[in-house]
């Protein structure tokens, strides 16, 4: 596996339309790992757990790049410059059927 993201271009001569298909060879590996992590909730520690000031973050999802790009195309503003909007959009995406596959907890 020598590529992270593969792109294929398809040109339909009769319509003059060029389309791009992106694939990620590691997508299934990422989603399978997410499923395994969901089975064992203690596998991922809270970042900063037990330190002064307490918890300061934790991983809740791992999203393959092709799924992230598809979410953007489907209207989720995951990369909005306003972090509050991006956060709300991430929460909304993670509640979808596709987003649920990305959860690690």
C-alpha cells in the first residue's frame, strides 16, 4: 500500500462531465479499529487525567479522510473557521449513520 489517498478521474465524453473518485485504502482499517475501541471503553485514556488541572481533552472519533471530505460535500461545515460552528457541525455529523462508525467511545 503505497498511497494514502487514491484519486481516479472519469471523463464521460458524451456529456463532457469529468468526475473524481477518491478512495482511501486504510478506511476499513480505521473503521475496524474504531469498532474495537468502542468495545473496550478503557482503551483510550483521558488526556491529562490525574494531572493538575484535571482532564483537558480526549479522542472521541477517528474519521478517515475520504469520509471527512464527503461530509464537507454533504453540507457539514466541519472546517468552519469559527470553532463553535465547527464543533456543532462535528457533533451533528457524529450523530449520522456514517459518523457513528467514526466514534471510538
